[in-house]
């Protein structure tokens, strides 16, 4: 994470090597969990929400519009 909270860096490893992903927001900040011992741990769902700039601490339930069949 960047010092301003607007950047996230993800290091991903597989059998062939390493890949570095970087995302920087033009506006706002990412919502980060508390840091413990210099590390954070998040689930896949939390990571997906973080990258979509959603507040993973307060997920909102999506209400689908009902469809009418003719």
C-alpha cells in the first residue's frame, strides 16, 4: 500500500514466476484493514471489494429488479 492510501501493490506467484500488479486511484483512498505486526490479511472477497474501491467493512446487499415475462 502507498503512504497516501491511494495505491495498492499485489505480488502474485505461480510455478512460472512472479507478477506485480499496481493500482493507483485518481481520487480517494482504499479502505484498508488494521495492520498487525506489519502485515494485513484479507479474504479474496475483501480483495475484490478493495480493488473495486468498495468499503468491504460494510457490504451492501444488492436488490435485483424483478423482471416481467411477456
